[in-house]
């Protein structure tokens, strides 16, 4: 079973389904890092356009328990028939169901589990995902004999603000920012495979590098002005010279790096093979954010079949148990392509829902 094929085949109808259920998308379909095709449907004004409206629709149709943690799967005669949970005030809860879908995300929020599967190298990495993805329900499934796949693979987050340990959206790069090391030089294809530039950043040996951009990029990426600038993690300068001074890099080197990049935007061969550009970097003011590598989720998880049923090592199913999204493995063993994670959660979530409710 090929999860990539399933997601590819059902992504279009899934976006339509989101829109029918209230999600708001930007009109423009753009390029995203890792793919030169114009296929990035981004929600408007940010992820809230996807989640908030959809949750309103769900709340009308289902009993949603917020602030409630599932702790255990209930199994009767070899079939999963519900879950035990604890509510925010400590009240225990037992919910019986014909089937159970695990949509608990990965296990990146659990440092010990990350170290267990991905090794000691993760000790000093920055984690920029949700604190709630603690993986205990994945462990529950494993205890019932579920097979796992790619558990050692982290979902790399190449560019995270060192000021507030937050992922900087890849849209900044795909809309025209460049990355500069502490010598004032570019060092990678900023819109190639995120796994590649993740390693390129690590290989600089610098504690952090800089994302550099201009007013044009700010005008295109909503989050820059509305979120990052308000958080105070964006530095501004009127000229490239002033920018270099604030970055503490040689001004002549930075100027040359930008000139060569602008020539690439205008059609010259890019020294790092970049082929997704915005405008040339020339419209002041100019800006930078200090970034370092980290991870935002895990790529590994439970093995499922084409109906999103959780599989055992021998290929048989665990009756009554389904999984979707980041709880699932075998989809992204190598590299993230912009947007591929939300669509995995959406497509597998729908498949799990369709089958579990039959
Ligand atoms: C900062 C950041 C930026 C991202 N940007 C993008 C992007 O631009 N494009 C893209 O495609 N993807 C992006 N991703 C990845 C994407 O958000 C995830 O792949 C996606 O949210 C996974 O959806 P999910 O529903 O499987 O899991 P999640 O969204 O992780 O949701 C799982 C939920 O289950 C809860 N949970 C866990 N255990 C329990 C339990 N025992 N009981 C009750 N609840 C539990 C968690 O608290 C969490 O709320 C980003 C991720 C991060 C962290």
C-alpha cells in the first residue's frame, strides 16, 4: 500500500471537502519549498482558516471533549471497543465505540520517546511542535501488537527562530528570502528539499544562520508582519550596509551575496541550484531573522492499510483500530515537501472516518 499515491489521488477532493465544511483558502495557488509546481493551497489567513472553521462544523455534528486526555484503549475479545480518558478536572471517563481512530499526532513532544527511537543526537535539538503529541496512544497500539515504521525519522524543521524557539514558515523562503551564514555568504538552495537545507545549515557549523529578505517578501507573507514582527524576532535595517552591521557580518560580502542572488532571480544560473524565486532583493527596508535547525514532528508511526486500519507485524489488522495523520508512518521517510503533512492528516483522517463509521 502506497500512502503517497493515496494522498495524491484524494488530495483534490479533500480540499473541496474542506471548503464545503467552512475552511477558507487563499485564491492563489503557489509554489512551496521542495516543489517547483504551483500546487500549494494555503489556508487563509493562516492555519486558523483551516482548523477553526472546520471545528465549528464538527461541533455541530459530534460530541467534542476538549481538555480531555485518552489514556488507554479498551479491548474486548481482541477488538478495540473504546478508550479510557481523563478530563481536565481529573474526572475519569470511559467511552465505548464501534471503532476507535487514533489521530493523536506523532510522539515528538515526548523527549524520552524521541531519544528512544531517534537516538542521542536529538538531545540538543530544538522542538517546535505541540507539547500535546506525547505518543502514549501510539505506545498503546504497539502494546496491542501494532507494527510501526520509520520510527527513527524525525520531521525536520530546518528554520526555527532562536529567539523564541518557533518554526519560521517556509513561505518566507519560497517568497524570496535567502539564507546567509555568519561569514555573510549564501550556502544552500533555500527552496530545494528542506532535508537538504536542514543538513546544509547544520554543516555551516554556525550556532545560527540568517534568513534575509526585503519589503517585497513582507508584503507577500502575512505572518511576517502580523506575527513575527509583533513578537520582536525580526530585525530591520534601511540599507544592506546597516543590515550587515546588525547581523555582524562583512558588509561587502553580504552585498555581493545579494547581488549574485539577484542575478539568479533575473535568469543567471544560481550557484546553489535554486529555481523558486520571488522578486530580486532590493526593496528596502531589509530584514533578518536568526534561525537554527530542529524538529516539528515525527515521520514514523503506526502501519496502516488502505482503509486506515492499524496493522500488526504479520499484516493482519487490529480489529476496531484505525489511525491517521502524524500517528501513521511510512509516508515521508526522506523529505518533507511543503504542505504534505496537513494533507496526509486530512486524507487519512477522512479514509479512517469513512471506514470506521460504516
Ligand atoms: C510549527 C509547525 C508548522 C507546521 N507547518 C506545516 C505546514 O505549513 N504544512 C503542513 O502540511 N504541515 C505543517 N506542519 C505539520 C502539521 O501541522 C502536522 O503534520 C499535522 O497537524 C498532523 O495532524 P494530526 O491531526 O495527525 O496531529 P496533530 O495536529 O499533532 O494533532 C494531534 C492532537 O492530538 C492530541 N493528543 C495527543 N495525544 C493525546 C491523547 N492521549 N489524548 C487526547 N489528545 C491527544 C494532541 O495534543 C494534538 O492536539 C507543521 C507543524 C508544526 C508543529
